[in-house]
C-alpha cells in the first residue's frame, strides 16, 4: 500500500486503496462522489484523487446502511443528520421508521407476487402439453 503524507500528517489514499479497504468497486467510489455522498477529495498535480481514511469509514457506513435496507437517498439523509447541529436520535429513528414502512410495502408486494405465481403453478400441475400452459399464457397476456 503506497500512501502519501499530506500537510498536517493526513495520509492520502488512492481510490483503489479506498475501494479495497471498503470492499467495493472503484466505480462505486466514483459514483458516491458524483452523488455527493463522499466529498470530492483534493487531487495531485497529475489528477489522482487523494482520499483520507474518513472516506473508508464513510463508505463502510453507507454499505452497512444499505444492507439494512436504506436507499442511497436515505443514506445521504443519515449522513447529513450525523453532522448537522441540533440533530437527535429521534431524527434517525424517523428515517429508519420510513425505511421499515417502505420495506414492509415491498414484503407485501412480494407476497402478492408469490401468491399469483402459486396460483399459476397450481393451474399447471395436471397439464402435460406446453400449448395452453397457464404460466406462459399469463406472461404473454393471453390468459390473465
């Protein structure tokens, strides 16, 4: 790992080093930067980004939040709450509650999808010929 020491003893990391340490792709780092989720780092005279270890912590935070079901937009809100003066835990709870409600809606939708598929599968059990298959007919829109 090649690091460059910047002013005030801050270690500069390349985008590849940040990506590797955070277990993400380099393009993920670039995307987060474009979306404003990671502050644009200073660049060398050759144009290379120079990240600090804070970028690794921030990306890891975002990935953990995403694994819990937060969208990137919600992650951005959490990041802003984290540094906004006057924010309190109840602000974070409100965001988490919204995320849970969205997830519950997705779960309900998945249950409906599964039930619809189960009905189609049950209608197919005794049929042998492909012609008239209720699943294929439903997908083609000829039997819904």
